[in-house]
């Protein structure tokens, strides 16, 4: 709603769909998430290879794709009802979030940009492991310096994807596209998110993923037993939350 500003009928449809999606998700998906967490808890206590880190990333993305594919028919149904003013609202919100992204990632001063990236990486790592020691912080600094991450290229892809989405919704609005045709086009759009049609970005994305998997493995393998236990503690908290939601869904 913060992007679109739904009218009353759209808001009711979205709320109903969200309720249905949550019931489906708790009943059919959360047990699998619990199994994934239990497996991760065991593996986290030992060393982890770059290949295993990449595999974990794929596991998470695959589960996100299941949820997206479930929700997509309703997303399309609502998108087909958007007015020109609502589509402009989406563009305005995109412009706002893009300005925020540029502030965080595209500082003109390259040293400032790199310091911001180091800070983000440290904060992400400490969310899982707790406080890092000096050698681990130094590892992050080296990783950022060696990273193929390209803020300009990432931003260009971000803009292209946003423009692709808005153009698609406009075509639906202007061309009287039917639901099944729109759903097929939406699924093609999702595939473009998963694998960019732009070869330069695809190659860059693969290099960046390899670097991040190697870095995550290297950092994890420097962690102490206490730091790994901190990760397991967080995972067990997530696991307990999921089990509670599963029990609630079964009782309801």
C-alpha cells in the first residue's frame, strides 16, 4: 500500500489474499523451514566450504521462489486493476527508495563509499556472530577491497528491473491484457529477476556470488566456538518461533 495507495476494493482483496497466503505458508512451508534450520544448526558448529555457503544461498532462494510463485496470481490480479495514478505512485516510491540507495551505496568519495561498505559487512556479520575481533574485522576490510561489487552496475540493474516492472503493468493497463496472458508475462518477469537478460550483469553477478560465498566461508572458519554458538542460539530462536506458528496453524 505504501507503493500503490490501494482503493477500498483493492485493499480488501490484498488483505484477504495475505490471510490466505499466511495460512497456506504456515501449513505447507514452515515445517520445511524448521528442517532446514535444524540442519543448519548442526553444520554451523563446524567448518563450512565456499560451495556449502553457495548451496545454503540456493536453498533459501528456492524457498523464496515457492512463496513468490504462490502469490503471483493474486499480485497479477490486483496489478490488472491499477489506475494510471497508482502506477505513478509506484514510480514516486521507487524514486524515493532509489535516492536512499544512492545515499548508502553511491557516495562520490570512493573512500567514503568503501568505508560504508565495510561498515555494512561488519554489521551483518555481527548480527549473526556477535562482536568480531580485530583480525575478523581486518578480513572484512580485505574482502571489501578485493570484492567485484560495482555499485554503479548494481544500480543500473536496479533501475532496469524497476522500469521493466512498471512498463509491464502499464501494458496490462493500456492493452486490456487478460489474466492468463498477464500471469505468463509476470512469470517471465520473475525469470528475468532470477537471471538478468543483460549479459554484463549476469557475469558480474556470478563473480560477486562466488566472492561472497568464499568470504562467508573464510569468515565463518575464523570464528570461535562462542561465536558459532551465538549463531546456533539465533537459529534455535527462529526455530522456536516457526514451531509456535505451526502449532497455531494446526490448532486453528
